[in-house]
């Protein structure tokens, strides 16, 4: 995730055990050895990953989308393409929610909000 955040480039890793950028803390984040219920993967192990940066339209960082452990083999270029499209939708939803919060916080008029949205 750190590599993607720094480079703002997608990352597709077929075998995380052979990638030096991978930190096993990801496995720990998805595991809870003290939990007796609710955690379906107490022995979680990340095997492959597809990470995509979430960027605002101006190119600034918004976040990272991470997919782990494709069921059948490594992630493909098609998977990366589909995730890129989904990330674009996520960014639009976040920007819309942010604009709505700004509208209610500042009591902008509808025309003011529309003008601001058109010039994001």
C-alpha cells in the first residue's frame, strides 16, 4: 500500500511472499487470533494483491483501494482495468458526499454549490 501511495501507480503482485514491498502486518490486520466468532479468517494469509490509487480529478491523492487473494490465480490486466473503473466511481461518490457536506456546512445556495462542483 505504501508503494502505491508514494508512486500513485497501480500495483499487481502475483506472489506476495516473493515481493519485498509486502509487509506481513497486512496478514495480522485481517486476522484476530483472540476472536472466537465473527472473524471468518483467523489464519489469514495474503497471497496476491491488486492495489489502485484513488485520485481526485486534479491528480491529488484520495486513498488506496486494495484487493487481496483472488480466488483463481493472480489478478489479471482485466481485473486491474475493472478496478480502475470502480475506483473512478468511488472518487466521484466521495467528491459528491464532500460537496454535500460543504453545502450543508456553509449553507451555500444551490447555484453556488453547482458552480463549485463544476470547478472542482
